C-alpha cells in the first residue's frame, strides 16, 4: 500500500512539473521620446534685438539663444553706479565726522541706508538686464524658433523649444501578465525596427505605472536609453524583449 501511495505522489509531482508555468521571451512594441522637451519663454515684454540660433542647432546649457532690447536697463545700471560712487563718498565722510564727534549718528545711518538702497536698486536693474538675454536651460537641439529680430514678445510667451535626445524615454503599454516579471532597475534588450543596422541594445526600467488604463486594461512602463552615442531620432518605433509566463506542455 505504501509503495502505491509513493508511486502516486511521484506521478503527481511529474504532472505538476509538466504544467508548471515557465518564462518565455516576447517582443513588445512601443514609442521613443526625448528625455526632455522644454519650451523657453521670455520673462519680460520686449522687442527681440537678435537671435543667435536656428532650428536644428545644437546648444550647450547656458548658451545664449536670443537678446532682447535692453538699452534703457543698461543705462539705469550705469546711472545707479554713478550714484553709488557718490553715496560711498558721502558715507565715508559721515563716518569720519561721526568718529570725530562732529556729526550725529543719525546722520551717519541716513547716509549708510541711502547707500544700501542704491545698491539694491542697482542689483534689480542688473537682473532686468539679464532677463533680456534668453539662455538655454539645458543642452540639446533647437526644434522650434518662434521669433525673429524686430518682433515683439509678450511676457511668458514661448520663443524656443529645445529637446534633449542624449537620453530617450522608451514607453510601452503592457498587459498585467507581464507585471510579476518586472522590477525597477532591470535591464532589457531593445531593438529599433526602422534601424536594422543597429543591433540589440540595453535599456533600464525606471517606471512602472501603479494604475491600469480603465479602457484598455493595460499599464504603462518606461525605460531609459542612453542615446548619446547612437543619436537615434525620437519618435522611431522600438521593441523591448520581456519575460512572459506561459504554461509548459
């Protein structure tokens, strides 16, 4: 009897192994996006004096994109500089007279306060000048240039659009059967069907959407891909190889 029971257990274990799930590799298609797409707006209302870039130009972070007219603001900085020189001399004289007990402390404080006020006004004028130099907040490629010299620009009106494609976001929509096999930080093979000369590369899973799309029942994942060497244009199709549970016959 004991032998029969043991044989039955062996058979059950064997059958369970035959139908236990195994991992298969499947290719899922998705889309590519630049790591950053930034719309650059003017912080002030002004006339465009010059534009330093064209669409398609590659710019460095902090590079000048355009200059707005700032003659009035620059003259204000100079005017305040002259007033500060005089205020410095007045404050020094007041200090000397106070030290010699010839002048009251209140008069000294008045001169020092005036000097501080002028310095603050000059800093504000310098900020106003800097606001009229539009610079690139990131390194990337200019994809839209919306203003030419002589045109007026409103405050917070878009002037340029820059994309940073040195890294790309690879976005896929997956069914829930893939969820148990996904883990942030995992690396997967990716292919670009429209670029057959580029062989399989690695991308890193950085985001798993915690919610499902109510209509499709799919969830979104995002991989990061280093594009600094290949310079693949954002928008091309991409495929990722992912593990998938399947029954084994």
